[in-house]
C-alpha cells in the first residue's frame, strides 16, 4: 500500500527526473569519479608501476608546500590578493549594475543594449596580451605615448615589483567586473517595481531608494557570490599571476601564489604527487572556509545562508 502511494506521489515528477539525468551523469563523471585520484596526493607516482602500485609516501608531498622558504609568501599573496579581489570586485560590479539600472529608459534601446554588453565583452578579451601591449618597455603604450609625451623615462614594468600589486588588482577588475555586474544587474531588474514606487511616494530620493530598496534586494545575490568566491580563496587565477607578469623572476615576491609555485615545481621536478597534494589541500581548506562563512551568515541572517 505504501509503495503504491509512493509511486503515485512521484509519478508526476518522472519528466523532471528524466531531465535531471544528463546533468546528474555529468556531475558524477566530472566531479565525483575523479575523486578516486586523490590517492595520488599520498603516493610517489611511478608511471611504469601505475598509480595503485606506486609507493605510498604519506604526507611527504604536502611537506613541499609547508616547509619551503616560499610557503609564507605564496600563502600571503594568495589570500590577500583574493580578499582584495572579492571586496573591490563586488563593489565595482554592484556600482556598474546600479548605474545601468539608473540609465535604463534614458537612451535608445539599441544604445542601451550596447552599454550592457560592453562590460561583458571587456571581460572576455585576452587580457595578458593587452597588458603586455600597454606595459612593454620598448613598445608599450604607456611608456611610448603617455610617459614619453610627458618627457619621463621609460619604466621597466616587468622588473619593478612595487607596481604589480596595483597592476594585478586593476587587471583582475578589468577581467571580472563585466560578468559579475550582469549578474547583479539581472537581480536589480527583477526587483519589485512597486517597492520603488512606494518609496518615491514616501518622498525617498534616488539615493535613498538605492540604499533602502536596491541594496537590500541585492543582499542574497551578494552573499551567494561572496561565499562562492570565499571557497576559492586558496586558489588563484593562473593566467593572471603567471601569464600577465610574463613569468618574470624579479616579480616573484609579489606575483607568486600557490598555483604558480606548484606549477613551477611540477615543471622542474615532474612530481605529480606534489601537485595533487596542493590541489587536495586547497580543496579541503576551501570547503572548510565556505562552511565557516555559511555558518556565520546563518547566525546573522538564516534565510540568506546557502544551506
């Protein structure tokens, strides 16, 4: 009797279950089956013997990260850069989203669609090549056009570490704000227009409507995207920290992160176990950070937490 009731109750969901199968298969194949490979982090991989027959080395692969003299530098760079990226990236994306919303209806539809697409297209550009075109010592736009026009001496950007914390932050904003601003803009457009009308009737200024209607409406999206970013706080954009600085040795103190350090180590030693240990470490720490951040959000505002 209970089995018939269960079947009857779930029969109407069969189409949804069928639609779920492709995505579920992809998730299992792409995300869960490869987790068996975590054993590589605890082995000295020998390709002749295979992964299972390779010698077990315990936590020796993890020592490469924690006992090297660069351990503090790469951890500091990875965390601090990501914190700045999260804070500034969120602020700039929200500003652009609100600006686009305020401009809505003030220009022609074609012009407005172009304005909306520009931030996204900017984020899709191959940034490393453009940065090199701007900063190249002999042929770069900044040295040749701006500094040259002012009568200054060309700057050897790829040999001066002091400039790169600012350059990396600016380049990351350049890459990311278009995508994030569109997400925030979609949220703003979906807010109840009646809230704005009620606020206007009550005499609220445009700024007050933004503060008391728009920003509270954006709060769930801000929290979700921030938690997702926090989960990757021990990861770094490899292209940003390796390709944009052109792998320049004098810049390692300010551009070296966990990912670039492991990559260079892998190229030198061909130690796959060490690389796997770094990925394992980053994933575990990222998961813990997300759980702690979500726990904090639940304590402050339970309805805004992810779970």
